[in-house]
C-alpha cells in the first residue's frame, strides 16, 4: 500500500502500538507527526524512522491529561503543516486491576483525563487541519473495554470508563462529520500482545490491529468503514 505524502498524526507514539503505527505509516511513504508525553522518547522514534525512509517523521510533546499541552501540540503542528490527512487517537494510559479501590485517585483522574478529555481536545484542536485535507480520516484506537457489556479484560474500571468516553466521542463524530467527507474509523480490539504468532490459536497481535488501520485508511473515499470488532478466542493474558 502506497501512502506517499499522506500527513498523519499519531498520539502516544513513543512505544508499543503507537510506535508501530507511526513506523507503518512512514514505511509506506507518509509524513508522520508523532507525539508522546516524553519528548525525548518521541524524538528517538522519529530519528529511527528518518534513518529508514521512505517517509519522514517529526516529534512533538503532548500530555493528553493536560489541556495546555494538547493545545500547544495542536499549535505546533499547525505551524508545520497546512492540513492533516489522518489523526490516529492512540494515546491513552492503561491501568490493570479488578478492584476499583486499589488505584489512587490521582491515577484514576489521569487515566480518564487522558483517554477521555484529552482525546476529545486533541480531536477538537486538530479538526481544522483535517477539514483542510482532501481525504481526512480520524482513527480511534479504542478497546473492547469501550463496548457495552464487555467484561473479559483485566483492565481497571477507570480504563473502562475512559474507553467508553472515547467510544461515545467516535459514535457521534461518525454521524456528524460524515457529511463533510471525514471518515471516523474506530477499532475495538480485546487485550492483545505486541509480539506473537499470527494464528487462530494465539492472542491477537499489535501488527494485526495496525494492519486493520492501514486497510481502512487505504480504501477509496466512498468506503466508510465505521468500526472493527474482534472475536476474543482466548482468555485475557495475565498482566495485560
């Protein structure tokens, strides 16, 4: 798939699935604007991408839990490009645990602020750049934790709450932005692993999730793929 020249922003791109998303877009020729709370970590990813080509990458600081940081990221990005073709809302802290009381108030607040409010704000402030694109997409890396009735994850209730907020945002934006030609694509993967065999009797891998993103973004503009839902054929892996 050739995505040459596509301008893509990926939040939470310093490690794991976010990094894989940034690398995968760049490997197909995209210009990637990647953000993370830790600017030095984001810069390391961007430097690695720029050594390989063919796409290019630039690093930005963005803490989704801090509104001023989100606004600063949007302002900085607007200074680097006059439009944005793809926004990948990937950044969101994960917290493990069944017991609501075993996580501190501050950590609960941070999880919901970043995954909920932060995702709303980064989408709001980057929407003008998306509207300036001839082929705008908003990709939401949600989670099966954002599905009604899902109970199979080992995630903390705060993470469930944040992902339901993200799902609600995606739901209404899909309806309201479609007349403007902006596709809103949401993925609801179950707990998955970063590395593993891509076989039916193994956990879902990050590479398979990322391939779904690339597939959806690469479709012609008459094809609005609204959501990806995945079968969870294995129980949650301990510690995920």
